[in-house]
C-alpha cells in the first residue's frame, strides 16, 4: 500500500502533465436535480478553525464514529503550461465520469485548478451550478507549494496566496458562483511554510485518507479493489477526472458506488464531513 500510495501521489503530481476533471458534455447547463438536496455549504460552508498562529488548518478525513459517510473527491488538474497540449487535442476533462456521478446521484467535491476552469468554462459552470457538486480550489497553476514535489515547478512562498486567489478568480470568471473555501495542495505537498503562506486566505486545506490509485491506471479492477479495501467511515477518497490521465475512473466509480451503498455507506461532500467534526466554525 505504501509504495503504491507513493506512486499514485507521484502520479498526481505528474498529473501536472495531465489530469483534469470534466463536467457535463459541452455547454449543457445543469438543471436543478430534485433528488439531490442543495448543499447548505453553498452559503456558509463549515471550515476548520486555524491552527496555532493562524496556521491554515488541514482536514484529511471525517469522524470515524458518526456513521458510514464518505466523500469522493476529484481533482481537476491542469498545469499553467499545458495549454498547447489541450490545443493539440488532449482531454483534461472527463464528461463521462461526471455523467456517471449524476446518473448514480453521488454528491462529490471537485478540486479544480484555475487553469482547468479557463480551459473548460462551460463544464466548470455546469459543475458550479449543480447542487450535487461542490467546487473547491486546487490552485491556479498546479505548481508545487513545497520545494520538492514530484518534479512540479515550485512556487515561492510569496506567490502562494496569489496563486490561490487567482484560481478563485478563474472559477468566478468561468461562472462558478460559490467556490468553497477548501484548498487541495497540488501533489498533496505542503509544509509549515505553505500553511503559513496561506494563513489569511481563509481556506481549509483538504487532503485525503484513501488514495484510489486512478492516476495513470489501466486496470479498473485494481483501482476498484484499492478503494473498497481502503475506505472507512469518514473517509475522503482522492480521485481524478481526466480522460487522458485517469482513464479508468468512470468505470471505477460505477463499480464502487453500488458496492459501498450495499455496505451501508452514504456519499457526502467534503463540507458535510467537515461539518461532522464538531471542530468547525
Ligand atoms: Zn492535482
């Protein structure tokens, strides 16, 4: 599991070179879905209290003893320099995955890079207007917030908050009206310096406790097994939505969702898990 986790995380970082999360095909606007209740998080999402000295708080899973809830999260990666690859036809989005989540009525949290929202504004908008989803921040550039992070170009501490704010601006410009104050570090890489740099941005950093292994995977069954073996009550599962870099994810979702429901799990968004901690404000 550990080496695998390392590999996957590395992959996520390389997802610098790939990942993305797609929404509904094209320009379709998401209708309100009566079967999915609007998230109360849309107006006042719960955030964790800052750490000592105002340090950005970090959330990686919900309570283990509050029932079988878990959150699927999908990173919409695209690095600031991948525009030419998108222009050449590489798909950093995954509309089929989003269609599957909608068909299965699975609430989910999408960590979207600003660069991705620039590339796929209609999809970003569709996700941002669909109460089944919450859209959060995965940086603008998908560059590293630590000095070493799987070969990603590194930001200086003085650039970090600006990168986060720039992502929120891109999400707004794309038409995401209520991006959540949750931030996922590119590659999951952070340190005290990064947490300090973002103090004052008002975000809760969101990590995960289950690595799906979907990035660069070719064996959907192996990814499915890894998710099913890894989840516990309160888990946050890290996945991607990009056709080019995580081609099995839709299939994995179609397999794990019914199985986990059979085991008594209920899918929620990250905001609900944070709200269950009792440590939020
Ligand atoms: Zn990422």
